[in-house]
């Protein structure tokens, strides 16, 4: 069974980033989180939504004479 909510440390591992980055996302309200008393938990679905929101699609570049056209 996969965890539905992660701690800040686990979220950092999940995103392959540091804890400091996750805490900054929370402080800047750039990612949804849940407060349970003094504890902060992040839903895996919210982390996935954050990652997908930052997705950049590749563009097709046509080359003509050594230059992008």
C-alpha cells in the first residue's frame, strides 16, 4: 500500500530535492499542504500536480543552412 501523505522529508526524497526547497514551496504557498496540529503533510497527488504544472513540452526546430528556421 502506497502512502497517501508524506512528511516534508519524504516529499523531498520523492521530488529528489532537498528539504529546504520543499519548505520554501510551502512557505510561498506554491504547493498545497495539510496541517495536522504542528505537523505538515503533503499529498502525493498534490506533488504530482506540482511536477506536471512545471512540465515544458519540447519544440521541433527546423534547421536550414545551419540556422534555426
